[in-house]
């Protein structure tokens, strides 16, 4: 059950735009507090929303989907929730963090092109700080410890190194930081609304 409650749930703002994801545990908390409703993703009434009481009733009469059971109740695991009062638009940039740099570079050293586990990776300033290099998406890359040591406080030319990819800020998306297989098929038309338009016009 612990694994199931930590699965990602797509979170929509009040305008039904994807803003981020949360765990199933967090989704149920928001549902119980009345701050969100579950979006039904199956059956004849797709996209109908449910508060905690109607979701309990829906879960009791639905044979599909995964259930989280307690002594007294069984709740279907939600895939999408919509927030009741949150109307802020989705952020359009990825937060600059150590982990997000590793994700952008796919845990690959940008100098030797080898993939490493996170604990064997460092962040490197392409233009050293001593030469005016800043800590930003455009000047930070993932490097392994040996390559980081080799480059030291030198430029690429001085260290005779070449970058695998030019560093830049990754494009924002609600699933940034999640592995591909965590994306549920029910999320697709919210994440990629243009695909739906194309298929409808085809």
C-alpha cells in the first residue's frame, strides 16, 4: 500500500490546466479537506468531478482500477485531481536545482559522455567562476568526478575538453523529473491538448 500511495497524480488548476503532480496520499488529503476534486477518467461520465463522498460511492460501484482499502472503506486510486481555488497559471520554467541539472543531462557526464549514478556526479561551471562564470542553466553541466578534477578551474580550451550538449534551461512540463513510465495514459490530453485537436481534425 505504501508504494501505491506514493504514485503520482496529475494536478490541474481551477482552469483545468496541468500545474504539477502530487502523491496519491497528498491527493486524498486535499480531497478530504475539500480543496480538490477527483476527475473521473473512465466510464460514460468521463471528466465528471467527485468530492470525497461521491468518490466513495463511485469506488464502491466500480470494478475497474486499483483500490486502497481500510477496515471500513475502499477508495479507487485517483489519476487526476482538479484544485478548487487554485487558478495560478502553470510555471514556465524549471527550478534550477542540482537534481534537475542531472535530469536535464540524463545523468551523463557532458565531457566523457558516460552515464553515472547520482552520487558519482558533480556540477561544473563551463566558464569558471574566477573568470566571471555564473551559476545558471547556461553555464552549469553534469560531470563525473574524474572529469571535474581534470578540468579544474580552467576553460574548455585550456582543459582540451568538448561538451556533449550546449547547456540551456530545459523546457518546462508538468512531468519534469518523472520517468516516462510514470505518465498515465489518462493524462495525455491534458498534457498535450494539441495532439487531441490534430486527431479530431484528421
